[in-house]
C-alpha cells in the first residue's frame, strides 16, 4: 500500500517559508536560518529539499541570488530552467569529450573494443552538445504542450537538412 512520506519538520518549515514568499521577493539566508534555528549555509541540503517540495506542491520556482538567498520567480520564467540546464549539459558534454579525446591521443596500445566504445561516446557527446544549443531549440516547432521526441527529432533533422522532404 502506498503511503505519503512526511517531510522532516525543518524541511516543512522551510517549505512553508518559501511558499509564503511572494513572487519577486527573495527569501534571504538569514530569514531561512531563523526559520529553523540553524545556519542554513551549513545545511544546504535542507533548503534544496524544501525548494523541491515547494515546486512539487505549488509549482513554485526559485532562483539562487548570490550570497543573498532564493528569489521566487513567476511561472512565466519556467523556461529559464531549461536554458540553464542545457548550458550545464553542454559544458559537461564538452569536458567529458575533451577528457576522452586526450585519453585516446595519449594511449599507446588500446584494445579495439575500448577504442570503439570511446568513439561511440564521443559521437553521442557531440550530438548532445549540438542538440542543446539555442539554435536547435529555436528550430523546434511551437506548441502549447511538449511534442513527442520523434517530432522534435524530425524538426531538428529538417533544420539541419538531414532528411529529404517529400514533395519539395
């Protein structure tokens, strides 16, 4: 039987504080620390879980404000999180590709199966880097709900002129 897991009291208090923050205001580290009685910077995992819970319960969005706290964002800025994630994905894929590439350059005797696995990874990482660029995102058709992955891939392939279009 499924039971709803209760949040620890500190996380519940932090979540309530975050949800009480109006859109455009910032929940400061000082105020968040006062809410639970300990320095929130020493227990950042609590605020991360509270932000996740506030999003799950009310769809609330928060952005970190350097050395200040967390600013509550309006729902219209939800796409910000996609752009932020894509930027991190691109840089992670670039670093991983560079790491694999340097290993391939300096390896003296690498078994063929390991070489094939590394080049497969490089190919996929390159595709991930490309698919996460702003140019590709702009090429995805607008719709009021997320498109199926197949339709998105067809739009990207069309944008890159990879597939011949029937009747053109």
